[in-house]
C-alpha cells in the first residue's frame, strides 16, 4: 500500500485523495472487534441521546469531577488504570464512549465511520448532563474534542485542570502527520485530500485545531518521544504556547502505552490533585 501511494503521488493524486478520504474517516475496527471497556464495580452506567443514537458511559466515585475522554478508535477501557487510581484518590470520574466507539451505538455515518465533529458532539452531550468539571484527562483526539466542546458549550475552563496524553494537535499539520504515519502522502495528494475531507466533515481543518485555542488552564502534557501518529513536537508546541502548561516527556511508550504506564498514571493523579 505504501508503494502504491508513493506512485500515486506522481500519476494519480486525485484517485489517491479519494481513497484516503474514505480511509480518513474509517475507524480501525468494526463492532465485533472494536476496543471496549466495562463499567467498574460500583459505577453507575448511563446512556444519553446523541445524534439520534445512544451514548454509553459510567459515573464512578465521589469527589471533584474528572472527565476521561478517549481518542480515535479508543474507549473507556483506555482509562481503566487511570480511572481506578483517581477514584481511589478521592475523585469522581465520568467516562464515555463516543458514537461508533466502545459500547455506544452507531453514529450518523454507521458503525465503521466517524469524524472529530462527532467526538466533539459526544463531549457536548456529556457536559450538558454533568456540567463543568474539576479536570479533564484526555488521550489523542480526545484532547482536541474535549477542549473544543468546552469552548462550544460556553464553559469557562480557565480553572479546569487538563491532563492531555499524546494530544492530537489537529489542523492541516496534525492530519498530515497522522495520515503520513500510515501511508506516504505527498503534497499533490494532500492538497486534493484536504477539501474532500473538509466537505465530508463540514468543517475547515484549521477550525479543528488546538494551535489556535487560547488555554490558560493548568495543563499537563504527556507525550512520548517515539509517538508516530502524533509526533512529540506537537506536544512540545502546545507546551510552549500555553502559559500554564508543563510537559512530561516519556520514552518507549509510543502512542497508546502512555495510558497504561504506572508513572504516567501517578503523575496524572498528582497533577489533578494539586
């Protein structure tokens, strides 16, 4: 596939852009193989209406409210250890699966396709139900979707503590790097792909970015130096741009193992408790 797209850059960029647009919005697994999590013992399961479907999640523990927000193709199960650590430390966590993810129902585009806009709307629905949080811990695209949802919902999140794990920066740069980690994508293909993706999602890429959002909240950014889908320099860019951000650089964890690492879980809990 990689050699095919490399050749298409020269001879068939239009065709390659159409194929990539389909892949862009395609989730990594269907309902039978998608990542899932279970509600912990003692948690209250909830279901909310979202985009004419059902959003699944759980509400667990007592104390300051923390939202746990997964990324593209993820689920509440991504935060299994972080959630348990937070609840044991006196926090209340609300975690949910975006539509077409985890235990939630299909989104507007069915079981196998979604967009960042759909993830933002899922967060909006949860915010409407549970209100302003003490903190948000989010992974990858969940970092972008949670911040944009708080902006859209009119929440003043200047005092909300944000733990961003391998944050997806969005915009043309973020999408180009993420797609480029899968297949080689040259400028001729990308310049054709962008308007196709924007037309399908109904949003400009530069409006779906973290670089243009002013964040004065306390922020912990955890990013691995070997992260391929979301390169480390993106986390560094955000840490440099946001005045109250600190960067925890890891090595050898890649994009997803930051969610399972005990040192990361401890640092997140410590940061949210400050």
